[in-house]
C-alpha cells in the first residue's frame, strides 16, 4: 500500500515577491523557477491555439507576463482583472487573460515585476490528445476478467482477476428458474470504482455518455488509437472498450423474465489487494426497477447508435440490445416500484434510489426513439433539467430527444432543445458570477464529474444552437479540472504538474507502482463526507478546497467509471476541435 502523504499548498501570502533584479538575471530566474502553484492557477495540460486562455492569479499583482519557458523572453503581457472573492474557496483571484497569444510553444506565466512564475505549459494543436486517450484507456486498465499484459498495460500490467464465470444467485435475487445458490456466468465489465464490484445503475450513465460521444463524434472515435487488445479490428477502439462493459451488462438480465439484477458484488468490500488476490464469492443481488429501467434506456440507445454502423458485428449487437430493452420494459411495467433494499448480509455500494420518475422518463424517451413512436403530447410536462448523475437521469432522455433528427420527432425535439438550451444558459449565468468561472455551486461526492457533466450539457447546447457563446465556459470547466481550481491539482491521474498520487483505487494501492493508474478523474472536493479517513485527515472548511490526496479519502480521492465518462466526452470534444 502506498505511503499516505499530505501535500500542503503554499498560500499566496507566503509567496515572496522578489524585486530589484537585473533584466538578464530576471530572465534566467524566470526560465529556471519552480512552479508557484498557489499563486498562479492554470490548465496544466495546456491550451489550443485559438482557445480562450485564462489563468487565475491569487495575488495583488496588477499585471502579468507570458514568457518563453526556454529563454525567459516576454512574449505577451497584460493587466490582471478585477479581484473577485469566492466564499466557497475563501480566496480572491484575478484573471490573467492571454487569449490573444496563439503562437505554439511552451510558456510560463509570471507576476509582473517578479520571478514568481507558473510551471511550464503548452499551447499546441495536440495538447489534449494524449490525455484523452488516457482517459479512455483507464477503462481498459480497470477491466475485470482479463490479464492486463505489459504490451498494453506497461508498468500497470497485472494478472486477470474476477472472471465472474461462477456467480451465485443471492437470496434477494432468487426466482423459480434461478433459485438462491444457483450459479450463472456474468463475465467482463469494468470495476466500478476503487472497489472490485459492478453496478448496473452506475454502468448505465457511463454507457450512455460513451455511446453519446460515439454518436456525436463517430469519425473522431474511429481515428482514436488506444493500444488495447482489440486494436486493429474493424471497430473503433473506444467502441471496443465500451463493448467490454456492454456485453457484461447484457448478462445481468434474467432471460426468463427480463428483470435486471442491481449489482454483481462480493458480500463486503475487500481489502487493498490485487484483483487476482481478491477471491471472495461473487453474487448477483436483487432485481430492481431502477436497474431495469436504466438497462432498458441504455440498450435502446445502443440499438439506435449501432443499427446503422458499418460493422456487421455492431449491427447484430444492436438487434440483441433492442430485444433486451423490450424485455426489460415489460418487467418494469409489471414491477413499477421495486426499490433496491440492501440485504442484511451485503455491505457494498447500494446505489439506492427511491425516486424512479426520472428513470422511467429516460427509459420511455429512449425506447420511443428506438421504435420511432412519438410520445404523447405532454410527455415533457414536469421534467426539469439538472446536472445528470447516476440517480438523476431525466436530462439524459432530454438530450436524446433534443438531438433526434427524425421528422416525426420534430415537435418534441424542439421542446427538449429549448429545455437543454435554457439549462445551458443558466449554467452560463452561474459561471459568469463565479471568480473561478465554473457553474458549480455545491461540492458533494464526485464534484469533478458534476463540472464535466455541466460542460457536456453546454457542448450539446452548442451543437443544438450552433452558437459559440458556450465555448468560453466549456473551456473554463476543463481548466478547472486540469488545475485552475483552488486546490491547484490537475484532477486527472498521471497528468499535470500536480496530480493525485494516492487515489482510493485498489489496484493502484496494491500494485507496487509509485504512480497510480493514469487517466482517472478523482472525485474532488466534497463536503458531504468529512470523516472517511480514520483517524480523520483534516480537510479545508471551504467547500471548494475540501480535498485530500490520501488513499483513505474515498469521498474525495476515489475514481469511478461514471466520473470518467463525461471527462472522455469533454476532452475528446476539445481534441476533436484541433486543426
């Protein structure tokens, strides 16, 4: 297990502002200076040449300069913006806008008249390409039931774990055809998060988001080479990776009645050991209406996305998915209120949800689109747009309806488009009022994924309207995730000058490799759970800084497949925009 370390960021007040240096001395000091992360916050991955480029300064400095990282020569200078205090972070920042600098290269930002400079960063066409690939490859490195070889996994190679060919029917999941204690096979899929279990509701929003990404950016996905075992077949690598989870997903449906098991799990969370060392019995636990409706929605969408695909394999899978969706809807119609209840002998993630209205709407929207049956007038009444999460899925159905191109859906599509666009504009208003330029005004579990999902909403709205007014805010969301936030962390493992090293992820904690598995988005600041470490690890009282890079902090430093999915969408969309 990796040694738990705490990293204390220097406050802006503690940073010395040195003056009186000669010009030559100043250039040398700037070119060689170490990053002053606390004073200058920026996107540590870099910026596209024609992008909005804004760093944030926690200093009273009136101006800033952008210097060539190699020579120390000033290539751009500007005045710092007006100071803005944010009560959620407890600090004041000024904007350093250098959007007019479009020349490719490696640079630093320095406070005017000092040698306080940022770490080097790049402006270039490809700044998001490798991190996009890593964010998708994190799924490969989190696969169950397959050996991760050195050829494809590098230093993160590991033996296969959890083949899940012998899975026990838990008493809560028993049926006449599958009594308690009987055995089924349910191989494949991804580990859900830092644990070794697989959950339908969380896989559902993950599958949807990746399917949506492929649907909107098919040519880009076909060009994305990921170095996974399936690379080189006639299916895009991103889709190949998705299929590893989707094919497991299909095994979670009871073929006798169409109901879907809520999760595949050990009875309790295991320790920080490698997958092949975690050998406790595996169970499928209880069928639930939420899992079944989510399943119906995702498989219906998979049918739409793959039905016209060039690959015969995907077209055949599309038919399988549609049939599975229809069986799931029949079960859900007959069992409209089977709420998941955690059995007494099970203590792994519950993913419980007592409100099924959003799941029902999503499933009805997707199945209507799959069958070409326009919902009745009033279908959208009472539906509100919120940031999508595993238990708030109505917005996913709205996105699908808004993007519908069939003429018969024109009316309801326009209504959904209006709702999505209005929500995106609401997010724009919030970001304009925030000194850190993001739309988020709460910090709960997986706050980084909330930022990424809000960026996805804005990207969809931009596609629906053809308006570029959303782009600066989308860029700001990405900047936040990649370092321009009050913690100073790039929240994606393996990237940036300061990134998480001690994530709550069993393979990363047990593999003996100093660096964590790369490409994961950690949960980020969270004020809902403050005592996940025992003894407690002190976290900031300010919500936007309530983060700890320690292994025990599952509420801030765990990873999850549903958090990475909007990250893939956001990074991939931005990489798609490169010249």
